[in-house]
C-alpha cells in the first residue's frame, strides 16, 4: 500500500497575503494594551489584591528604573 504525499496548493499570484483576521483578533490586544497603559499612567488607581509586599516593591523598583 502506497501513501500519497500531500501537495501544497499553488501560490497566489496577487503578492498579498490571503488571510483575514477576525475583528476580535485585533481588538483584544488593543484593549489589553490600553488597560496596561492606563495602569502605568496612573498606578494610584490600581488596587492590589493583598499579595506579598515584596512583589509590590519589585514592581515599584522596576517602575523607578524605567522612569530614569
């Protein structure tokens, strides 16, 4: 019994990429970016969930380093 190899379909001659993204594939990263940007711009509005204070100190140190 022989196995037939899979062949690729012929390439499009238009030169453009033939894939289209759904609207949410672009919207979700933009919403996440905007939310993170708002947290960075006004960290006083971001309320911690009561975790380890070392994590908060680490994030504060990173923010100070990046702002220099």
